[in-house]
C-alpha cells in the first residue's frame, strides 16, 4: 500500500488493493492526506458491507453451497444445491442467488439450473410468489416462503462427515417435491444391520427397490426382503404418506 513518484516525491494518491470485498471504494485523497485517512475510509467502507456479509453468512451457515470452501465474501452470488430433478436420474438441481450488495435485504435475482419437473415447478412458484418478499424477514425465511418449500440444510461438520450416499439413488438427500410429502429433501435414514455392509439408504428408495423384487414379502406395512449389497435380511416400513 502506498506509492511514490520519481525523485521520492509523493504521488497524488497511494496505490492500494482490497481482498474479499465486492468492490473498492473511491478514495478521497489530497496533498494533506495521511495514511490514517485511507484506513478510516476503508473502515467506513467495511461498515457499509456488514449487511451484505451478514446475508452471505446466513446462506453459507444454513444451506448446501456448491464449492462452499471456495465461496468468497467478495462474490455477491451463491449456487445452492436443491436436490435431484428427476427420480433416480442423477441430474442435480441448483438455484443461483444474486444478492444486491448495496441493498442485501431486497429481493435477490434467482436463476434455476437443472432438468425436469422439480426445476420447472420451483421456477413457476418463485414467479408466482415474488410479491411475498418482505424486507423485515430473515433472508432464509423469505427464500423458502417464495419457493414454498424447505431447502436442504447444511449438516454440522461432524454429521456431514459421516453422512453417506444412498446405495440406490446415490444421493445424500431426496429431491425436493410435493410428491414426496414430509420426506422431501431428507437425508439417508436406513442402514443395513450387517456390520460388514452397513450400507445407507433412503427408506423410500429401499421400499421402491424391494417392491420391484418378486421374492419380497409384505406383512401389514412392513416389507421383508434382502439388502441390495450383502443380501442379508432387511425389514422396512412402508411410507404411508407417499402418493
């Protein structure tokens, strides 16, 4: 930081750079200015950005951010993982939020990425509910109100490290969609009891898989069959809420 011209003469203003800020402020500098004046202006610039950074922090702490370790506080956008767009397809669904740096509590620009009915449904719901955005509400509360769904939450570090992908759909979370009822966006919830296997599944995925096997037996609301990986006996309750 700082610059001098030829012969040791001080230039009109010092050269400086800022890291992890979305833009550099316009420095006011005169022949009577000192380095402390630059620091004071920089501190005021940081104060103006506190609301913007608070919004980013709320998103980063709560939702599943793509490349979260590389998410910069200088970038006013976040790509959020929503789930799978097509059942068992492996096609991921994302929304990209663009936060207004100078007015972070305002309605953000939102783009939807992915294929299938889930993306189309979210896009239509967003357009239909844009007037429901309220500046006094928390950002995440506003976002889920407009999308009319609860987005998958970011698990704490210990839980996330042990969260396994489903052995059938190969995803950690079920897709977002009304057809899944209360299980929408949920994590794997069934583990094979064979210690040498211990494969994780979504119970909904396991029920669908067992129903496709002719040797599966049903007693009341429980399916009896074999693990897809180790063939050990398993028993899974049928989700009565699934349509």
